C-alpha cells in the first residue's frame, strides 16, 4: 500500500509555541503485522511510536536516536520504541496478544494493558553518555505519560494527544497525534488561548475518526495563534538490522556461551526483536566468533 504517513512541524504565537503532528496509519499497521499485535497492543505500540516520531523530530543531529522504554505491571509487560530524526521508527511489545474489555469511554483499554510502572526516555546525542529521564506512569495511556515526561523531566509545558483506531478485522484504520509545547517567554494571552483550544478539542481518536489530517489537528490546537507550518516529512517503520549487527550482539554472549552453543552442533536462529527477521548461524560461524569474544 502507498505510504501516506507523514509528520509536520509548526510554529505559532510569534514563536512562543511549537507544534508537531503525525499521521501514522501505515507504519502502525506494519508493526501490527510484523508482531501479530492484538488491537490493544497495536494501540499501545502505535501511540508510543507516533509520540516517539514527533520527539525524534526534536533531535538535531543526523546520528541522534531516541528510545522510549515503558515498563508496567499490566498484561502487556512493557513496550520499547526507537526512533531517529529521519522519521524512521521501530518497536515491540513484550506480550503481543493482550485482550481486555473496552474502558468506560468505549476506547481500547491501553492504560489497563500497560498498568503501573515507569516511562524512560533515552536520548543518545552521540556524546559519551546518553540523556536519560524516567517518570512514574500517570495513566499508562501513553499520551498523558509523555505530557508528564516533558513537564517533569524536560521542564517544557506540553500537551500530547495520541490515538489509534482499529478495524473489526484488527487492521489499523487510523493512527496519529500531536504535541504542542510552550517556548520560554510565552505570554499569558498565548498560554490561555492554547489551553482553551486544547480543552475544546475532542479526543484524538474521535478527531481521526472524522478523517482529519495532521494539519487539521495542529490547526485546532493552535487556532487563532497564526500557525505556520515549517516542515513536512514522510515517516516509516524501519528496522535497519543486518547479519553483522546481530553477530556483534552474539559475540557479547562471551567465549564460554558461544563454545557451548557451537558444541551443540546445530545451526542457531536469532530473530530480530524489531522486525522478526531470522538470522542463522552455523556451528562453524559460532566457533569463528569465539575468537573475537571475551
Ligand atoms: Zn530487524
């Protein structure tokens, strides 16, 4: 299917506000197919990937990467998403088959599937140590939790809205969201207008159901604030794994472990967690790797 997923960036209120919005139906559906996700799992991972893509757009360097790790006590068992600043995202959930009744609002119960726990954002900016920020999950609904992360960990007042709609046949109907943030020096007028706009918005899920675009989403959030769209880029699910990378990870198992695997005398198959691609290593490969292992 043609990839219609894209992300926009905008500025508003004399640069006192910035905004991001994304439509991500194709890439969320691709993740659903790769990982055989139940509707709740597709919604949870889809929301996190959509939020992460917009956060990736905030990264400056071409080699910068951002990883979000959600660990909760709910049945999904945790989610992990990695993104770069080129609009490429990948991710997985620990348990892909979670089924729960809808919540009171009639939506997929993502909060119930995630449970209580933590959300950690790791920003790798190519420096010696990555920036790591962890917060307690607010609701497990992902958007609330990312809002909380921005306020607590980065001290940026933000509003995050995310949504994923799933068809009866479990395919993804719509996915997307927005982030708006106040920049330093925002005036009371701008803040109250923004708050009013956000309050008047329907849920992202409901807005997506009406077939709205990222431009529409930001248009609602930034109404009356002279929004100017400054960037638009395609976004996609992209893994980028290869045999060398998997081999380097295997070497980290150490000499003893590799030796015992080689002595089993059978090929081993390693599956990439992000794209499920299988890589096969023969006992001969494993022996050769022992020479490079510690
Ligand atoms: Zn892969």
